[in-house]
């Protein structure tokens, strides 16, 4: 069973997953929690626990990287981490390493930048599998500074895969993005769907996929790209200009602020809980030798949810913490440049080829993660309050 993130915070309401209504629009093939897929993943986890491997996670101090780290350590794996902490946080690693279950595994951290080939070589040495999650995300960030996005996301990617080849890594799994579909009108989006790219960020991720295919053909290095849709969960940063929508809205509602929606709120996304991502990474890394090609897969919950629906789900979940939030309503503004209108994933390929099955719907994921978001928002607010008091004095 995947590790749960609730019941860690003594000052929060009772740790019980909130039962949200399933407001998302179900896609034609709804095979959530398939017995066959769940059984395959359980067998894999048992095998890894019995025969530990060594894993390199780039971007280990980030949101997704730290969640994968937690899961691997609870399985007794040896994990190498590489991070320059430009967007990752030491607090994420401290929290993971403080968990009793994390003591089952071993962790070694390299502070370095993926744009440094030698740093990548040192980190890859001795690794069986590489899970590449170091990148500069965000469409708006890439539009403002395409050069830095290309430097990190493309040059850095090349360094990681080259170092992996040189160090004899068995396989590389890397984070791609649903942004590569651009303005494709097809829904749900399949891996062969195409459209016009809408941002430099999307271009960097497509470049990763092209290079992965070339490295597979030229050097025989097994690579798998995971096209993440909108991932959320514990340790997702609610602060900063590029914060993801779910933690940002939760923080705003708890602080009595309005939530901004770009457009009319009918923009949709496939919101996917981070435990589903961990599953996809482990399945992809260990299955690579039998696939025979540089594959790409959608990783999502397989359910389309509009921003209006998401807002109502979050508001409903937070009422138990602050009843006054029930009266909150979003503020609508102009559409944002580079945003995709609708997005929903067809996950049949990864289900068929890797036995992937989401363990959490969007609603179930929110129920699991809400306590962490609330606790984190309270901790983030405390220093600001202390500074305000000091200024008055």
C-alpha cells in the first residue's frame, strides 16, 4: 500500500480523508483502481523491498522528487539525490528524513546543478535507475525567460542522460509534460495527439522527448518519458509567482483572500495526486528493459475537472477548518497567455503496457492532502505575523 500523508500533524483536525463529491467529468474508459493493475504494483513493491536497488532522483528536494524519495526510503531502497535548491527546499528533505519509515532506506545528497556534467556523473555513479525531475517548470516563467528554461530543461537533460549512459545506468525515467500537446483539440489526449506548442516550456519538454528517442536508438540507453498532467499533493509550494493553483488557492482561502481565476473558470485540467506519479515512476523504471523503445506515457487521474469545479471542491474541504470559507467566491480575470483551454488524459496506454492504475481520484487526493496544505499554510503565515508584530514594536 502506498504511504499516506495524513495523521502527521498533532494540531490539525482528526485525520480522516474528506469525502468530496466526484464533480469531475468521467472520461469514457473509467478503470480506476483496477484489481489487475493494483496487484502488479503491489508485486513490484514487494520485489523492491526484498531486493533493494539504488536510485538517483534529480530535483530530489522538490515537490515530486521528495515524494518519490519518501516512498523509496520506506521500501528500503538506497537513494542518491541531486539538487541545487533553486526551486527545491531543504525543509522537504528534512521532513522526509524525520519520518520513522524513512530509516529503512539510505540517502545520500549531492548539492549540484544538472547543467554541470561532472556533477551529473558523480551523482549517477552506482545508480541502477535515474528518475529525472530537476527542471524549471511553469509556462509563465518560460515566457518571461526562455533562455534559462532552455538551459536547465534541455542542456541539463542532456547532461543527465549522457552521464547515465557513461555510468551504466539501467534506465532513465524523466518528467515530460502535457504541455507538449499544445492546442490539440482532441480529448481525451492520447500520446500521439498533436497541436501547436504554446510556450517555450512546452518546447523544452518536447525537445527532451526527441533527445530521448535519439539516445535510445544511438546508444541503446532505455528511456521513458512521463507526461505529467496537473500534479498536486504534500510539499507543493503555495508561495511564489509560479505556485500551482491548488496550494495557492488553499492558502488564499485560509487567509481570507480571494482566489483569482484566469478566464471564466471552465478551463479544465486533469488533476493527479502525487502518489499516482510515484507509482508511474517505479513501474516505468523497472519495466524499461522489456519495452524496447523510448516510450512516452500520460500520467494522470483520467478525469477532467474545471477550475470552477476544483474551487468548489477545495472550498467544501476547507469549511471544516474555517466555516466562513463557505461564503467565498472566486474572482474572474482575463485569460492568461499560453494557457491551454481544456486538458484531459487518455491513460489507456500506460494502463495496458505498465499496469498503471491511479490509486487516487482528484477528490480522493484532495482528501488525503488537505491536512498537509492547511498545516503548511499555517506555518508559512507564522513568520509573517511575527515580523508584523516586531515592526509594531
